[in-house]
């Protein structure tokens, strides 16, 4: 198998793993919205999602890369 095809297959596996990954979670402490001089804080959990649109575009590019690699055989 050609090295170009191996690279494309490896990138496809990485993109599929990106689609399966839920994202990065992190927790911040923020002051609670309240009245008066309260010192109540709350923990807020947020998620940074992976970019599925970018993954889809990369997957399309890899598919084209594999197609051109197959033509050269």
C-alpha cells in the first residue's frame, strides 16, 4: 500500500474518533446572581464541543486524497 493511502487511512481513523468524542468539560466558579451583599458562588460545568463540520470537511478531503491515490495505481 502506498504511503499516501496509509496517511489518509490514519487521518480517517482520527476524524472518526473526533466524531465519537464528546468534548472537553471544565468547571468554573461564578458568583450567584442574588440581591444584596451575598457571597454565594455556584459551580458551572461547561463543554467545548469538537468541530464536526471541520471533521466532515477533512473527511471529504481525505476521501478525495484516497481517490487520487487509487487513480495513480
